């Protein structure tokens, strides 16, 4: 926590950031707040440079500082740039905020053309070719990411730890709510028997899923939201991509609502990733489903406790029952 001074972004303030970063000829004409997560505030920035439109994105920590244990925005920007150098489609970083900017912890990047709302590209007729390409594209991106030498991120504050330690933290978080779900208890016990104590061996995106992609007619145009990146096991990203919540109703397609697991695993190996152990990938899918369930608990608790009064959070909290059904089916039958 840095104690950043924070004010609401204005066109003048963002123009000054661009000038400090070397774009003295840029002028910001408009900022539009976009929907964001609990940790980040995101703005579409309309700017002009050299007489041409220059669409950008500004992402700041919602409270000025990132939450304890989260990846600082400057490190997030550095990781995003590193990913780009390894051939992963990402937005180019334009400027990293400094304390004197008065806008909190954050950075600016180019705005990538395409569709970010997953239900639109998962169901729209104009994205049929994109959906057909996405499984192979996502597999190739993850294979590249998981092969990046850890020495290249040695200077970044990426969280790390053994798998059993991560499970213990997740269990403690669950117990903190004072809620007793027999299905969640079963899932924790099931994971404890299978997770093991593997040390981190790869850079994990941490939130690689439909909803965090920009998709155009050709497929995957950019990978977004690197704020949950950490050092861990690459199969975690594969399992998270298959969680039912990220299919947005297209449940028959287990890979993000657009693909099949076997095709994903084969494409991942063909792109240079490790050969996927099916049982291990299944373990991470159960893990990811339970993790989403805890997020539902957290959001519901935010509203009930009064910490953040929000009908949206209350509604998501009620989805715990959906997660329980998914977990029972995954543990009993091995897929959804």
C-alpha cells in the first residue's frame, strides 16, 4: 500500500500524464467510465495525436491503491509488456501512473478494436469464424505464457506459493464467512486429496477466460486483466478457462463456451506446452469452480454485511447454489 493521492480522472489530468510519458502532442477530449471489477476502475479515453484519433484505456486501482497481496499496476503493466514481447496479443502500454499524477496506482494502454462482452461474440452470427479459431488461439497463448522463463519476472511482485498452501488460504477464506455448505466442504476435502504440494513453475494469468478477451472476426485479438497473475501451475489456467460460469450459457462447449477440452489440451501440447494430465486438468477445473463459488460468497457478503451495498453483488451471491450443482456434477461425473 503506497497511500497514493487520488482524484477523479479528468481530460486535463490524463493529457498531462501522456505529455509526461512523451506524447506531448496528444490531447484527451473525453473519458467514459466503463464497468469494472471490485479492484479496478476502467475508463475509455478518447484522445487525438498528430491530428488522428488515438483511442486509449486508463485502468486505475479502484481505491487508489491495489488491495494487499494483489499485483501492483506498474508490475501488471510490465507483465503485459513482457507477454507482448513473447508473442501474446495484448494492448500496448502507453504510460504508467506516478504519485504526482494524482490518479492513483494505474496505467494507460491502447484500446484494441473488437468485442469484449462474451455473450455477444459467443452467440453472435458474425463471430462464427472467431469461435472456431479460439480454442487453438487460446491454447497457443497459454503455451507461450507458461514457457516464459521465471527469471524474466524476477523483479515483479508476482504472488507465489505451493499448491497446498494456496488451498489452505482458500479454505481459511471460506471459513471466515461463517457459512457451512456441505458441497463446498466436500469440494475442499476432494481437492485436499488431489492437489499435492507442487512448487510454482510457471507464470499463470490467473483470470484467463471468456469475458477477459477482446475478440474480433478472426478470433482472439487481446488478452485483458492481468491483475491476478501469479507464479503457479500452468494447468490452473486451463482449468479456469473451462469453468461453467465462463461459458455464459453455452454450457455444451466446456472451453469458454466455444470449444472442447481435448482439442484445447492437444493444441496446447502442439504449441509447446507440457502434455496435459487429464486428471490434473480436471482437478483444476473443480478448483476453479470452487474459487468462483467463494467469489459469489464474497460478493453476497459484501452486500449483506453492508460493506458494499449493491443489488448486483447480492444477486451474484445467490449464485452459490449454481456453483454447488456444478461441483457435485464435476466430482461425480467428471465434466459438465
